[in-house]
C-alpha cells in the first residue's frame, strides 16, 4: 500500500515537471528547502543546515509587500 507521503511526492514531481518553468521551479525549490532540511535534521545533509532561512533570505519574488 502506497503511503500518503509517496502519493504526494509523485504529484509534486508531476506538477514541477509539467506545470512550472525553470524560474518557477527555482522559486518552488526555495520554498521547499527549509522543510527538507528540517526533515533531515538528524542526517548528514550537507548544505541545507548552513543556510539562514529567515524571510529576508527569500528571493524578492517570494517576499510579500
């Protein structure tokens, strides 16, 4: 039986591949990175833990007015 997480990942991959252009994929990855880092906090994921994820670090396109 497929888990909800597996189903979600399949849908996200399809959405990213079929619906987003290169710039949108980059912005989407920026939004996902903090969650990925938190999910793998107990593991040796190089890079994610060294980035400050505060709002000012987000690209201007993702910041509210």
